[in-house]
């Protein structure tokens, strides 16, 4: 069956976070991303084929396709601010980006209170980016990060706004001076480590 492994790269080397007998989590938005990266299959497809279509399962390569057939990643937009929503306006802009293949966000509405993101439960959802051109993925990622810095997802009512100014140290959580994300760097390092082991 399917398995799921999470590793965290630390200054002292990789640390195991989770090993479980399940597929990747989330809302399943990663399935289309996986199919695009591999050229047509995902963890879910492989698991179903293992039980129902053995010939298709054994046709799947033993090792991941290198290089991937396209570029992509899952992005977790964050909020640097807290306030009562007067208008929701950022998610339509994200849907219009060239590399967006899926967007899974809470149904924010006028009057809802948005909290400053401190963990997975307070993020603004998930966005799957995928495109043949890695530069397009990077450009769209940078657009999403700029929306975070500029509080571009919502217009807050004048009552109850807190933490609307993005502190420089908060920007560093998401963007390094070179413009890439710490998460992307960790994934890149992890992929290099996996390739070295193959």
C-alpha cells in the first residue's frame, strides 16, 4: 500500500518527522501535481493499480523520473496580519496565475476574523503550482509571496485591525534575501539527498 514519509533537514542532519501507511495528506490537490511531475501517475494511481490493475502497476518506473516532466510545488499562503474582513480579493488573482492548477482555501467571508499565521491551522489554504516552465512557477510563487507581504488577500474593516504592518523579521520567515522560500530550499536539498541515495 501507500506510505508517507516526512523528513526535516536540520543543521545537525535529517530528522524523521513521520512514517505512516497512508498517502500524502491535504485535500488531494497534490495528485494532479504528482501526475504532471511524473508524466502520468501519482501515489493514489499506483496504489489503486497495485490492487486492481497489476500490469499498469508494474509498468510504473522503479525510480522517480529524473528530471521531472514539469516544475511545481504546493504553496501554503500565510497571513502576517490580523483583522476583520471587509472584502476578500486576493484569491481570484491567484486563480488567474498561469501555473495554478488547484486552490484550496477556507470560505472566507465579510466579518470573519483572519489571524496572523502561526501554524498549519492558521494558514490561508493551499495552492498547487505546476507548469512546463520552471520560471513561470517561480514568478507565480513570488506573486503569492508579494501578496502576503502586502496583505493582498483581504481588505480589513477599520475596526479591530491589528498587526497590519509586516515586520522585516516576518518577511524572513517566508523569503530569504535571494527571493526563494526556506521551504523550497529544504525540498530542493531533500531531493538532492534522495537522488544521491538512488
